[in-house]
C-alpha cells in the first residue's frame, strides 16, 4: 500500500527458545501494511541470524507470581443458581496425534503469541516463563482496542478489533506479522444476525496440515462459526449445546480438537471442549480463584492450557491429579486481550 514500507528481516532458524526470542525481540517494532503475500515475503528464506547479546534486546523473564491459594477445593455453592449444569467435570484426555509440520515456519513453533490491550504483540515461552515484547502494529482504519487473536501455521496473527474498521463500524479482522508489525485489513465483514464480537482460534481439520479459523459468539446464546482465510467469508456453525460458558476465547490442537475458555453469569471460569461439528460440550472443568470481570485469552501448549486474565498467566494441566487448579504462572507488563498458538506447536 502506498505510504508504507515493507521491512525485510531474516526469519531465524530455531536453535533454542532463548536464542529465538532474543532474535525476535530485536526484529520486532516496525509497522507496515501490505498484502497477504507481503506479510510472508518480509520473512526471508530460512537463514542463520547472528545471535544478539541479551543485554541489547528488550527481553525479560516474566515475574513469577505468588500462589493465591489455588490449591483450595472448588466451592460448589458458586453454581447454586444453575449456571453450571448438565455437563460432567470430566478430565480432558490429551491427544496423541503427531504434529504435521510440513508447512510450518519456525515463527509458528515453540511458543505462544499474546496481544496486549495497547495493541502490542508479545512472545511467551511457557517452559521458562519468558516474555518478549515484539511489534506494535498500526493497522489501517481501526478504532478502539483489539479484542481477540489467533495465529496460523505461518506465524501470522489474525486480530479482531472490537469496533472494527472506521468506515464500516463492524467487527474488523486484520492480518499482522507479530515480529515486524506489518498489518493488512481483510475483506471480512460480520453481518450474521446476533453476532458482534467473538473469540477465535485455529485448529487442525483432520489432524494434518489443513486448519480452520473457528470463532465463538460472545453472548448467552453461544454458537460456533468459521471464517475462511481464503476469501474471508463467514459460515455460521452449531449452537453450543448445554454449555455453561457465555462465549469466551478458543484454542485448538494439532489433532483437531477445539477448546474454549470463558465464564458464566456467576463469574465461574471454565475450560470446555467442544465438538466443533455438532456444538456438543464434550467436557467442562471449573477453575477456582480467577478474578471476576477480567480480560481473557487461552492457548494450549504441550498438553497444558495457559489461561490469561488481565496481566496474569495461569497454567492448567488436565493430566495433573487431584482437584483441577489453574496455577499462577507468570505476569505480563499489561492486560492481555488475546493469545494465539499455531497447530505447529507441541500438542
């Protein structure tokens, strides 16, 4: 687009999480606009990038936060009004499908992207709790704050703005390179009755390289939908059947599963698994000691769920014995409103 210069950073080859994040921190911070191909073209062929001295990069370890009593058992009284009903607290069974990485870029593996309320992008390394500030995109014709985010197998983020494009006053969807800030508006227009804002996440179609961008309606009549990343058309999906959550945020998996993180009207936070074709709630797990009325996001990585509420990250491991607990894990320098992990990441 006229008036925007497209940067040409070198895409790093992943040798270790720490080295990769140092490189990403140095490359981040340039805003631009271009086509879908331009967002990918600014990633040069895979080459070695000289390692940077961490003292010169904006890299820091996320501050571990103290345990706020997360081991306390869940108080069943919170669902006395019937907000959490009809769904058993069945544990999730981690998928065993291998990750198909045939078309994955290094930028899409090994870590989670997060989106701050200010619009700034971050990289998050779950195992070491490292947060890396990346770029702050300047997307064309946007107002308000970003609302949700998903990341595809190329490492490109799809960002929804709550007020949408300035000229249309509707939910706007933008493609962003988190490392450079390159941003392009998509032709997506949300005209489906009853839909306004939504959470979103990619998941594999059948356990292979093909994936779909799924969205969930953020209303009491929660439902799923799909956005085509080829022509950005919207296809309504099934209504969520017998679920307790009023919408929320989605995350997927390499083996084609779809998970939601949201709360009930009584401010009970839930991690749910949906059958993406029927809308059936396969399982729901209630998690205690999470603040009411907080921003939220979710990313599944390495079999665990990383739950973002305001500036705090919690980790829920469905394989851990005992009462389900979302353990305090790390903090960010600002409120997180979106998170994305590609289907290239460890399942």
